[in-house]
C-alpha cells in the first residue's frame, strides 16, 4: 500500500494540467496519451516530432525526479497476467470510448465536453466497481 502524499500529488496534477494547456496553446492538440502514441504508429502522423517530445518528457521527467529524490516506492497487487488482461481491457475501452482518461478526464472535461463527462464517469464508476469486487468479493 502506498502512503497518501497530497503535496506531490498536487504538484503532479499541476504539471499534467500545465502540459495539457501548453500543448493546446502551442499545437492546438489535446493531451490524450492514446492519441499522442497512436500518431507514432503506422500510418505515421505528419506531426510526429511533438509527439516524440511529449512522450520523451513523460519518460524523462520521472527519471529526473528519481535521480534527484531517489526511487519511487510502489506496490502492484497484481501479477503479470492480470496486468496484461487489464491493459487489453483498457485498450478496448480507449478504442470504443474515442480517447483515454487523460484526453477525456483532463482535457475533455476542461473543455466542458459532454462526451468526456460521460466517458470519465464511466471509467471512474468501472474502476470503483472493479476495486470493490476484487478487494471485497473475490
């Protein structure tokens, strides 16, 4: 179990929001990670440079944090099989939901998109039910 860390959580949320605002301001794009990554898969998007820079920042940022503050301790209460199955389910949801939690939850809701409100409520409710079932039923 991880400890609740409100200050680092708030700092992380502010950085996510800032990156979403800057991406929209400078490139007119929504910071949905599935869309960013999807543009790097064949057929390649013509604007691949900013996508590579955005994803590189998502990897390099935590690496810099760990170099300065030490390792990030966390525990994943699932095995590799459950993680693969969960990843596939998320991929299906992203496809049918026309976006991922970052696109709908951060950017779509900020734009007051009704579709994003429904999508966010759906994946949050699904997460709530899943955690309840896995921790208290099975």
